[in-house]
């Protein structure tokens, strides 16, 4: 039997308590800059993943409604 969603919660990752990776931090700094937020210096992989998820949902560029908004009539002026 397999789970419907096999992804684990970042807090349950075996390496979740290790320092955030370079790619995570790079992407996180981009998202945080757009959101006007600061990135803590001591993030773990799990913390970085959760912050990325949160900022993606809040970003007009990466949120699910961003694609819908850009496809709206009159959106390409």
C-alpha cells in the first residue's frame, strides 16, 4: 500500500535539522526580498523549506492565483 501523498513534513526529515543548503538560501533570499522580510541566519533545512512554502504562497509571482491573474482578459497590455 502507498500513501496518497508520500511527502514528509519537513520537521520529520532525517536531515531536517542540518543547516539550510545554498540553493535553499539563495531562493529564500529572493522570495524574502520580494516580501520585504529578513531571512534568519541559522535556518535548518526544514525551517528553510517551510519558509519557502509560506513565501511562495504569499508571492504574487509564485502563488496559484498569479497564473490565473496573468491569464485574465486584458492582462497583456
